[in-house]
C-alpha cells in the first residue's frame, strides 16, 4: 500500500512537468537562437538510437563532427547517411564491456582526437537480470562504470580539451534512490530489481558529476548532469511497456528530450557541484527527504568504481 501511494505521488508530481506538456510550456520563454558548434568534435555514447541519435544529428547539423558510439554498426551506418556528409564517424562499441570501452578510448587517443563535448548518454533499464561476459550486472556496467572509465581515460590522456564539456544523461528516476555504493553492482539475481538498480545508477551519475566538477572543474572543464524528461524511445517502450502505453501520446520527441543537453553544451552555464539540470534550469537534487540519507560520498563512489575496474 505504501509503495502504491509512493508511485501515485511520483506520477502526480512529475507527469505534466516531465512530458511534452512541461516542455511546451517552458520552451515558450526560451531563446531560440540556433547553437553554433562549428569546429567542435563531439563524442556521444548510445548514439545509434533514441536520445543519443537525436543529439548526434543536432550537433552535426549545427557544425560539429560527431564520433558516434553504440553496438550496432548497421544502425550507426544509417545514422551516418542521415547526417550531413562527413559529419558523423561511427564507432561500433559495446559500452557494457570494460575491454571494449578501453579499446574505444585507446583508439581515440591514438588517433589524436581532441574532444570538445562528451555526452555520456548510454543507459539501460533491464527488467531481467543479465551479466556481461566480464561478470558484471549489465546495467551497472553500461549506466555508470564504463562512463567513469571512458571519461577518466580521456581526461588522463588529454583527449578531452581543457575547456571541454561533459554531459551525463541521468534520469528523474534518480529521485527514487539515495547514493548507495554497495548496491551499484548487484550480481545476485535474487536480489536484483531492475527499476531500483536503474535509480541507483542514475543517482550515482549525479554524485559522480559532483566528484568530477570538484576535481576537474578548477582546470576549466565543465561537467553537467541532466534529466531529459520522458521521451518516446525504443528503450522506454521496451523497459516500461505499461508506462509507454499510458503516456505515449504526451511523451517528448527526441528534439525535446535532448534540448537541455544541446543547450548546456552551447551555453556552458556556471553551476555549483551536483546541480541537476532539466529543461534549461537547475532542479531539486532530492524530491524526498529519505534519499538525502547516505553514508557514501562522491569520492567514495569514484574510489569504488576505480577498484572495480582494477579487478579486470
Ligand atoms: N527516454 C526517456 O524518457 C529517458 C528518460 C530519462 C532518462 N533517459 C536516459 O537517456 C539515455 C538514453 O535513453 P533512450 O531512451 O534514448 O535509450 P534507448 O532508446 O534504449 O537507446 C539506447 C542507445 O544506446 C545504445 N546502447 C545500448 N546498450 C549499449 C551498449 N552496451 N553499448 C553501446 N551502446 C549501447 C543503443 O544502440 P545499440 O543497440 O546499437 O547499441 C541505443 O542507440 C539513457 O541514459 C536513459 O537512462 C531517457
């Protein structure tokens, strides 16, 4: 009963705001000047479909060269054809795997790429428990561990420019979990709950962004974490079929769901560590008192992820 009440409260509070209704209302007051990314190099993960694909196309149409990483070479090729000629470079990679993520970073470094904007967009909500070939719970590896690896490696090897922008695609789902380092990688299927694991990872992204802002912000780099709202994508349809059936008529389209990512990269607003961006504005970091309670810290999360990567 308590859980049902919590769910009703969550939807009552956020449905209008997170769907196209909230976007439509807020966007009435926004500056509509098109961004100019001419001369920039972007790296977008989870780029072959959904929000990642929309980000790639927008950045490319506004002047950037975009390195697009996802698993499906066929979907990436279709994306290359849709973008302006020569603007999208496909990088087929499985970002659930540390080995593949390391290989991607190594290739970019070897090629001498200098990246202006990194969008850590890839993210999955697995209702069914799955382990990667490397023995990690798949959504943990995809949603946070390999974001950490890719970002750290690119910074360490100076493939991210000193004034670059990193946008981490979190979710309003993070409102449902505190920072819980021990629950990042649940490898016991009996203890795994897909929606909760997703919330834990998405909260983790907010905390990791704080860590990065504090560590690398003074060097001039810009780190942001954001919520796209609820957008119509294959991922939502697959992972939340009932949610999709009920809300699909008012879900955001790709342009609406990615507006804040594009706006952050274009405007680089100053913000305190941990600012959670949604529809071009800072939003509350916690919707419930209970999620403020944690003994874990952003630095502790980073240390845990580093330790996890060192096991390989
Ligand atoms: N849509 C929403 O309403 C919503 C709301 C809140 C937050 N978000 C967040 O926004 C991000 C994008 O969501 P979405 O709805 O666009 O997802 P989506 O429709 O499932 O698209 C995911 C993309 O990621 C790629 N991908 C999945 N697993 C991968 C892996 N292991 N390695 C490399 N690429 C992989 C997929 O392509 P391949 O199959 O080719 O690999 C696809 O291009 C996620 O972080 C999600 O949590 C979305």
